[in-house]
C-alpha cells in the first residue's frame, strides 16, 4: 500500500479492483484477499488519500494497472 500512496501523490487513482457482491476482485478475476473497508456502494474502487472508495466505473481517473514483480538475483 505504501508504494501506491507514494505513486499516486495527491491524485485519486483507479486500482483495478471491483466489488462482486461481498467480495473484492481484480479486473483479471483473481480474488483480493485482504479485508479493507470500502466507502460507498458502487462497483469500481479507487484509492483516495489512505482509503478505498467506490464509484461508477465510467468516472474518469488515472489508473494503476499493475506493478512488475521484483526478482532478486545473486551474482
């Protein structure tokens, strides 16, 4: 979460998370396994300040698609 907070600065950003009933899932269909409160009842989630909020998916905002994994190698 710290990475996202630094990356977004003062801008609200889409995270690629959607509400599916009581569950949260990523746009690729994989489950989001953390319990984090979400403000609002709309289907698409964005990061505002330090909280998750929901909004209509048609609202225009910048987005964060993915973060590449960092592989630590030895030389």
